[in-house]
């Protein structure tokens, strides 16, 4: 596993906090953590994993956002559901959803049908993606 880039995470956390017009103390208070813990993150120092989850909630990132950033990825934004404010919704980018579905199709095919060629698996994957687009699950 690659080392975590805590400097990258620190930059992202600081930027998102300022985008939300939050100072360090109000952000930490909303997260239920000490301002010193929040500052540790913004100073690229380690904190307990549970603290990252609280920070993600305040920054309106989906769970795992801090680790995604520290590993070179991007956080996904989440927002409260209109139906239930305790439920948070995250829109998964179409490209990521397509990759995940494609991986699942390939794994399922390999596990159940060892006689399909690579081309057959790619055709099946394309057909699944086409079907998901027709149903409005994936965007064009």
C-alpha cells in the first residue's frame, strides 16, 4: 500500500473548510473534535481514523473521503436527503460507477463461465453498460 499523502489531505481539508466559510474552531466543534485535532490534520499530522470520519461529515464529504484524498483520489460530496436529513446522499460519478459495474461483470463472468473469451467478456460488459444507460442508471 502506498504511503498516505497527508500534505495533500491537509490542503484539501483547509480548502474545503474555507469554501464552507468555517473557521478551525467552529469546524472542530461541529465535528465533535478538539481544535488541536483539526489543526493536526491541516498540519499534515496523523490522527485516529475515527476523527477523519467526523471531519468528512463536516466537510460534506462521503465516508472515506479523507483516505481517498490522502491516496491521491478525490472526495465525493454528500448532502442530506430531502426525505430524511439523517440520511446522506452521494452522487457517484458516472465514470466511477461504470468502472465498478464493469469490474463486477468481469468478476462474475470469470467465476461462473470459464469458457468465455476476453472478447466475449468485453461484449457482455458493453451490453450491460448499454442496458444501464437505457434504464437511466448510467448517464451518456
